[in-house]
C-alpha cells in the first residue's frame, strides 16, 4: 500500500541521499547544511545502534531501544524502516514533517532498502547516490573512521557490494556522485541541487 503521509506535507521537494556506508554521505551533508542552513533541514532518523563519540541524541539520530522502535513502527509512525548491519533504522513521519513545516528542503540519509521503500510512497524526492571511488578506498575510510567492530565492518562491506550493484539499475537515482576528492564531490553536489536551492531562496526573499 502506498504511504500517503507526504500528501499532507507541503514545501519544497525532499532529497534522498544513499550510498554505501563510508562513502561520505554525512561528510557532504554536513557541509551542505552548514553552508545553506536556511535552505536544508535534516530528517533525524531513529536507530537502535549506540551513539558514536561526538553524536548527539535528537541531532544525529533518535537513539531508541529495539522494543520502542518496533512498537512505533507497528503504530504506523514511520514512512520507512530497515534492518542494517544488525540494527533498526527508520524515518518517522514526524521527522520529515518537522523539516517541511519550516519550508526547508528535507534531506534523508538512508540505505538502499529505504530508497526502495520511499519509492513506494508519495514523498517524490530527488534521489542522489554518493559512491566511493573503489571498494578498497571505502574499506580504508571505514577502518580509519574507527567506529566499527570487525563484525560490523564485514556486514557494512557486504552491504556495500550489494548496494553498488543495485545502484547501477537504470532509474534508481537521479544523480550519482563519486566522492573521490571531497571538494570536487561537494561542488558536483551543489551543482546538482542548484535549481532547488535557488527556488527555496526565491520563496524566502519574496515572503
Ligand atoms: N572525499 C573524501 N576523502 C577522504 N576521506 C573522506 C572523504 N569523504 C569522507 N571521508 C571520510 O570517510 C569516512 C566516512 O565518511 P562518512 O562518515 O561521511 O560516510 P557515510 O557515507 O556517512 O557513512 P555511514 O553511512 O556509515 O554513516 C569519514 O571518516 C570521513 O571523514
Ligand atoms: N532505511 C534507512 N536507513 C538509514 C536511516 N538512517 C540511516 N540509515 C542508513 O543506515 C546506514 C548506517 O548508518 P550509520 O549512521 O550507522 O553509519 C547508512 O547507510 C545510512 O544511510 C533511516 O532512517 N532509514
């Protein structure tokens, strides 16, 4: 059944970011939101994984127990949810509504299962894939980030292989950005979003 939550949500077209864990989604998104804080807002997902050093509850994620999250899912509070690397992740309707209520472009950072599930809803976002230059570089970035156990690293690299194959499916993404040099990738990302950024800026200056 299609989720019609977004029908009630007004505002600019959301943007979904996906790509293998470690590809650089958060790095690019943080830069984008910092530079355009009156244009973009982050959809704060729920997760059952533990916070990493430096992460903040309510800003990076809502950190919850599996029981609480499963109960909220059963209660119809999520647009999409997925199991990734042994934990639950999900986008709540409230998270997206909170951003759209401020007339900002809502950014979702979700895995490939999330992309597939969002495609069954009426959210109608732009889909952007952030890809690593190679699997070797991806593994190095994940190891150097120092956030994963060997077990989690293995699961994430396995998911990355599947993800990189699926992302080649025609029509899966509107834009694919290879994050090799960070500044080049960021420039390409801003170029891909330029039209949407200008639309939002225009509505803000005319109101
Ligand atoms: N272009 C780049 N060159 C070198 N290192 C990078 C680049 N982009 C990101 N990194 C580093 O790679 C690591 C992974 O990046 P990041 O955490 O942004 O990935 P992610 O896609 O958000 O991962 P996850 O899905 O697990 O949250 C970080 O330590 C980050 O500093
Ligand atoms: N389907 C969803 N995937 C999500 C959501 N929030 C984050 N993610 C994805 O999970 C992995 C791992 O994230 P990490 O922070 O533990 O490294 C990554 O691919 C995210 O894009 C969500 O709400 N739904």
